């Protein structure tokens, strides 16, 4: 009889521990999901900030027409940071591709992109303003680049 009580107590303890572990798993899963959402929002915010900064750099050059290399390189830097941030956001494959391609064009074809700075700045402003047409404008710019030239 004594042995039976000990076994019953051990089973009850094991069930209580299993239930506590299950509850803890759900809590940690919820915390993980919540933190993941916060991280995604942070990445999106940083992406939009970098796109806006790239647009401002191009605007500064377009207004003053001085220090082309400085403003162009700053825009490339901001685009690179934006590209890294959008890569971390889930479900933005088309946006990732568009930003990656425009960044590639800025790096690889600076002579051709010099004529497209106004359009690029407008596209970046539209993207920063949450307008889908900004990505369409970026695709048009990328498609207009002769990839066999300089």
C-alpha cells in the first residue's frame, strides 16, 4: 500500500511538470512570435529610412548639380543598407528583387544611371511613401538600362 501511494504521488508530480512545461512552451512560442513581429517592423522601418535617405541624396545632387561622386556614392550606400534590410523581411520577394536590381544598376552602370537620377529619386520617394507604383518605376528604370554597355 505504501508503494502504491509513492507511485501515485510520482505520477501526479510528473503530470503537473508536463502541464507546466507545456504552458511554458506556449508562453515562449508566443514571446518568440511577438519578438519576431517587432523585428520585422524594425527592419521595415530601417528599410524605409534608407530608401528615403537615398532619395534625399539624389535630390541634393539634382538641386545643386555639384559633388556628383559624393551624392552618388552616398545613394549607393543607402541603397545597399536598404537592400540588406528588405532581405530580412518575410514575404517581400518582389520588393527585394527590385531593390537588388536597382542597387546593382547603380553600382555596375554609373554612366547610364546618371541620366536616371531624377526618376530614381522619384521612385524612391514613392516607395518611402508606401506607394506600390514606386516599385513599378524602379522596374522601368532597371529595364531601361543597357546591361551590355557601361
